[in-house]
C-alpha cells in the first residue's frame, strides 16, 4: 500500500533529525518564560476539564 511507504519514509525522516532538533529546543522554554507559563496554564486547563489528548497520538500502522 502506498500509505505504508509514505509513513515509513516520514518516520525515517523524523528519526534522522530528532536528536539535533532536541538539542536545538532543549532549553527553549528556559529562555521564554511567557511561553512556559502559557503551556503550564494550557496543561492545567486540559487536566482540570478532563479533556485530551492534546498531542498527535495517532497509532503506528
């Protein structure tokens, strides 16, 4: 199936850049306190309202 090949290619490309991307953004929230506060508020609202998930959690095919 064409979709399976596309998914495999997408996963491989993400895996290729994952470590360098993590290095680039690792301390980003330490440098942006307003974004950290916004994300904390958002997470608290999701938790208290019982809603979620809020991230891409699509199952692997």
